[in-house]
């Protein structure tokens, strides 16, 4: 089993701009195969220059969508639902221009804590409507993704980040309802630690629906420093024949002072090169060991 392994651009900077292009060749030198880049906002970066820089560095790219309350397929506001569709179309256009084959993330919208709102009670009528709006929105953009040769990978998030899709089973149900070949699942072990009873069993249940995989520790630290059984995870991925991309997001910084807002993204404050290299080697070793029988 071989999988291309990448690193999230948030490890480096947010937003990722032309000033950060030198990092692309550094990632390649460390052994990474791609960068997982947040879908650039208009004006953040010139896509043509970025594609050229990626080509020169020999890196592929996966895109991660950034939704909000306005880009929201599950909103009660029809205008916000349309903005959600328009944003996914924009993300597909960006992916096509950059040569990316996957756009992943919480494509459905409706964020919680990072939108500054608490979860609210949802009656059955609203729950059913949100499901319908989500399926309709994804069905509307899935053919455009298929035409561009792009997979839309829907990511379940933990209960503190969304109230739409939290578990792998919910993700499976959504993919099956949409029933479009360009739709798949993005699974992230950080969220799975909180919401799935067994990460390996959830991977096996998702099976061929998995389009992208994010290998993250339960505390967002560097691989091998948390509670994840990586050989068991790799064994499950091997069991379902997953050969797609795996990305790392170890962007929790080494700072455990009282009152530090751990949920808030912060730029690196020290050289992390050695740990980035070690995390990559750790994952590749786990993948190798996961191919062997118990």
C-alpha cells in the first residue's frame, strides 16, 4: 500500500501567499508529495503563479474549502444556500486551474464555535429540511466537479464545529443520498477520535467512499505524540484498499501556558522542520506495518 502524503498549508501560514512559495520546494525536500491548500480567497494569490510554483517544486495539491454562515448549503436562508453553491463552484474552478483533483472539507456549511454561535435545538422538520437542502446543493454542483475531473470530499467535523455532519456514519448516509460519482468522504482522525466509537471500524465501514484522509493526532500534535493507534488505522486503510492522499495537520503549537486559546490558529514560532520530517517517516512506517498481518 502506497499513499501520497501531504501537509496542510496552515502549518506554514494563513493565508498562504506568494511570499510562502519557497516552502513548496522545502516540503518536497522533506519528502512530502503534495500540499493541502485552503481554497484561496479572491486576491490572496494569483493561481497561475501558484500552479507554476507547484510544478517547479514537483508537488501536487489538494484543496480544503472554507465555509461560513453565508456559504451554507444547510441555511434556512435561500440566499445563503445559493452562496454555498456558488462558493463550491468557485472552489471547483480554483481546483481546475491549479490542477487539483480533490476539494474537501465541511462543504455543507453551518459552522458552530468558529462562527461564534452555540448549537440550537433542532426539531424534526428543520432537521429534515437541512438534509434535503444539503443533498440538493451537493447534487447541483457534483456534475460540475465531474466535468472538471474533481472529487468533492465531504468531511464530518466534531460536535463543537458543526451540527450537520459529525460521525462517519452520517457522512456515509449523506454520500449515499447524494449518489453522485464525484462525491466522496474526507475522514479526519482528529474528529473521529471524538465522534466515532472505533476509528478502524469507521474506516472499514466507509470503505470505497473515502476520497481523502487526514492523519491527525487526537490533540493536533505531531504524529506519534498522541493517543492514536496508527498501525491499526493503516491496517484499516489497507483493508479497504485506500491508495489515495493522506495529509497531516499537526498545527497545535508547543505552548501549554494557562489561558492560551488552543482552538485558535497561530503561526509557527519555532523551526518545526525536524518534527515535520519525523512525522512523515512515522506515518510511512505505520503504513508499511499496516500491510502485514497481525
